[in-house]
């Protein structure tokens, strides 16, 4: 392959060592490998020469979903108190668990603890949902509830990272970054990956980091878990002192300087990402200010999300913003209810309060997406980093961490509606039938987006990495 002018300049007048040549060349080799795996369709220089690195790219095969909204319940909701109905748990309340408990636990656990809440069946599908989620229950015929999710780690930080990145031991790109890397974004005036009021604990920025992927694929945080949703805005989005034309002139000069550096010294992922971030920030001025302003939403919509109720207002605004960003073309939007679901004690009061804060906004989001025709190609995912034990902790008003079984639900985006998939044992301690590991969940999400999880790779440190590492299977049974 002939060298272009910048490559000749780089290898000609400026002699470099063999090690330096290999280091620089490895970037090109990684790009070639990526282009081959995507049949030269997703590579940046295949029909996208000179365009943004996050420009929308075609999927590998026909997708069922175009975008993802992830509703993350930080702390670990209890599956046996929400979506995994266990009548034997009520019958055998305060009896010893008849099976073997996990070898590694967080604290001292006691006997079986019946759920304080009643379950009832909803819709034509008859999916059981507890009294904690009556509004979400009313959407049962649109839900695909998976009761057999499991992970590998019982600690919040590691489990959170495994859910978000596929690894509980190493820093890896988040699933939002992988998806944006594979598909780009539908709107060049907005980031491809946005996380609203994200947690700063238990992995922190690594939950939305691009890690070794180019930096322009990392998530853009809006506020933090400490922010009120109404105050969570992308900062410095408007410049009232310098006109748009003058900003353009300044940015053009800066880009020429940076491009000159690249021409002289060759590829530099950090600098290239910085150049793209400046351009994106400039373009965002066109859309973000009005996009973040929800005052124009109707009273009906505000009521749908519970925004006028102080209990549901905060999470309702987050869910409404997720819809607005998704509708505007953001590829992956995460909303976090943080950090509230870790009830080692005070289960009855705090799980009830948590559910009250999110139940109506979640149902509102699903209804709004459905009414706008967006649910069909928007994949909504709800869940936490693990489940809880069916046995008690503390004074019989708490549950320990349980990575061996948790419930999550999906909606829209090509999943089968009104489906309850997978099963735990009679008390909800272990996933036992149609088990779905986080790797399988990731593989299935990518498949719904039109991506083969084994082919979405990135060469780093001498090997090809992927979101599912060397694991994962597509759960065909949940796909419509």
C-alpha cells in the first residue's frame, strides 16, 4: 500500500527507531483489522473519509433497534420483591434455606425472608409484578422480563463494572462506548453517548469511559448523582461573549495548528479525539440549549412522567431527558437512580420509597416512546448490578448482595413483548433455567442493534478486544 504525503514526511525527514515505527504502525494495523471485520463498512476510511469519527455507520445486518436507553438502578434491587414471584418464600418464611448458600457473602445472613409486598398478574401475558411497581406492571404486555440474569462478582464496584463494561477486574470500554464505536451517532450535533446524573462511586467514570477506544466514544456526563435533574445541564454550551463566526475562525486556526502536528508526527489518538471534541462542542451550540429546556413540554407529558410531583420529579426529568436525547439521535442514553437500592437493612421503607420515585417515570417513558412510535426501534433496559438474597440480613428487614440471580427487563427494540424468560430456584437464590450472564445480555443487545458481538473488536496491547471478551451468546428466545 503506497504511503500518503504525511506518512512519507513522517518516515522520511525524521528518522525514528524500529520500536517507535512499530508503535505508530500498530495504530494502522488495528484500523485495518477493524475494517476487515466489518467488511470495510464500518471503518472510518470506508466511505467516511474526512467525516466525523462518530458519523452514523451501517450495521452489520438488519437491526431491530437503533438506540438504547439504560435505566440503571444503582445498588441492586431485590428480584424476589419486584419481578420474581416466589410463593414458597412466603410459605417458608423464617425457615432455613434448604440449599447451600454461596461460599462468598457480604454479611451474616439468616433464614428465608418473605417479601413484604404482594404480587399480582398483569395484562394478557399474566406477568407477575409486585405492588412496588403498579405503573410498570400496567405495561407488562410490553415487557420482556428476564429472571435468570447472573454475574460473577458480589461487590458493588466490580459488579457495576461487569454490567457496564463486561469486565469486573480490568478497565474496559463501556457498552455505550462500544455501541457508539460500532454505529456512530445519528445526529452529528450531539454526542453519541450521554449519561444523565451518573454515579461517581463504585467504578465512577469507568462506567462510561471509552478506556482504550478513542476518546470521542466515551460518554458525556450531564450532572452527577448529587445533582438535581433540573440543574443537570451540559456546561458552557452557550458563549454570549463571542459570536459564532468569530468562534469558527478561532477554531479553524486551532485545528490548522493541531493538524500540522499530526502531519509532522503521525497518528495521535488523544489529539485526534481532542480535535473532534472541539468540533462537536461547536456544533452542539445549535441544538443542546433548546433540547435541555423542557418548559415547552405539555402538561399532559409532564404529568405522564410525574414531573409535577416532588416524589417523582427528579427521576421523571431524567427519563424525559432520555426520551428527548434519544429522539434527537443520541445512540446510547443512560439514566441512573443512584445509589439507593442497597438495602442490607430497612428494606420495607427504602425499597418502597425507591420504587415510588421511579415507577411512574419509567411507565411514562415507555408510554411516551410507544405513543411516538419510538419504542419499536428503541431498546429500553432496566436493572441493577446484582440482585438480593431471599434470606434475611440484619433484623429481618434487609437482604445481602446476590450476583447469582437478578431480574432485569427489556422493552421495545425487537424483543418479545409480554415474555417472562428464565427461572430461579424455588426461593430465588440461584438462576437455574435459561441462565443469562451479563455477557449474554451484551451479546443480545448488540445483536438487536445489528452487530455481531464477536466481530465488534478493537486491537489494543497486541490482542483483539470486544465487549463480551471471549464469552457471550445471543439469547434468541427473547428476540421477536
